[in-house]
């Protein structure tokens, strides 16, 4: 083959482009990761129920990250967690953006078609906290237990209003599922977050609300709120005597998780580093003592178990949303 100057130039250029193509998608050496702070998007307002366990966990995860790794928590609340998780979905899959989501942002709201992602377009790393959620009412409400409350709600159709943190979220879906089975008419009022529910509940703008057990704890202790029913299968010690819907004979059991997600195509070796740091943090005796003090319930699920749980909950929620007439 005769090599002229043009042929040589083309060959050299092709070689340069090939090398650039190979190196362009290359991530940093896992041995050096993390070499800068990792952005941890908590897809809920500061001070809300998912924010507390994340901020409690943060220094302990940092303790077990290699290379003196640091986490920078950024709160991106709104739309039931979907604004923050959209940011995670669109982020570069380089290990420097992770995100906390509760159930609604993954297993409920994407089914409505209002998010740019579906449940399987975010990579589940692990679940780290489970939460009980209770229907709570003011301490001076004219009912003290589930049977008395149900009798009141049945006798006063549409009068019992209760707050939920977002339309068609896991709280709302569970309560609508119950109302359908019990043939009772109650009205959901949607708010941006549980702190807003609490404010309106204590101010008597609504008759009840669905609150995370950790958020309700201090008010139950202080005697300003009382618990009516547990809409989950998780039973914190201080509320062990409050029945769940399942125990009362209703086929309703909401699942409230705080899970960690990363963009798809995040390198396996970086995901392993993150998983290991979180798992070690969740086994740290000092952290477990703090969780107990704050009424937080650690619950580690690895990526495969967590993925299976998400798939199961998504299909269950799909059927309930169809029953509610919100999707086809």
C-alpha cells in the first residue's frame, strides 16, 4: 500500500479519535473515589421526615467512606419527592450524585405519567430506614380509638378531612384503599410535606393527618396528638398497641421506605463503595443508639432485595390507582 501524506494524516486522526472515544467515558480510578464531596439529594424539605435519618446517617457514612470522603446534603423538596429524584435521574452517572427517595416518588407518582422517569430508570442502591405511618388526630377529638373513629366517619360522610403529603402518594393510596374496603367517605387534603400537615392539624384546619411515627412521637408524648391506626406493617415500640389495618382485617399495608438511588450506568465499583459505607454505618452501635433515641427504625436491604420490593409495590399501587380512577 502506498502511504502519502493525506493517508498518514487520516490514520493518525483516526487513532486519536479512537483513544478519545475510549477515554471519554472512563470514570476515575475507584481507588481514588471519592476525590471530592458527593452530592446527596434528599428529595424533601429540610426538617421533614426523610431529612432526619439522612442527616443522622451522614457523619457515620463519611466515617466509612474511603479517601476521607464527604457527603453534601442538598434538600430538593416538592411534588412528592419527584423534583429531587428528577435531578438524580438526569445527573451524570459518575458516583457523585446520590438521592434519597421515599416510596411515593418511586412506586406511585411515576405511574401517573408526570415524571420524566419510571421506577426502573433509577438504580436502587439500598434501603436504610423503614417508617410507620399513623392516622393521627388532635388529643381532644371525640374518638379515642379506631372503632370510635370509624363509627364517627361512617355517621358523618365527607366530614372527616385528613392531610397527606402529596396527591396519590403512598399515604393517600393506602387511605383510599381502606375507605373503599370499609365503604366510608373521608376526604384527603394534600400538602407539600408532613410539617405542613402537622401545623394545620394542630391549628384544627383539618380533622386528622397521616404522619411518620418519628414526627408524631413528641406530640403523642406531650399529649397534643393521639394515634388512631397504623397504615403500615412497621410497629415502633412506643405505639405497639396501635392496630394496623391488616390486624383489623383490611387488606391494606403501605410500605414507607427511605432508599438510596443513583443514576443508571453508575459504575459497579463505585456503587459497591457506597453500599459498603452505608451498610457499615447502619451497623455502627453509636448510630443505632441515636436512631433509637430519635425513634428511627433502621432497615437495610441490599440492591436486589430492594429492587424486588420496589417492583412488588409498584404493581400493587398500579391496581389501587386504577381503582381510584387516576390511571387507565
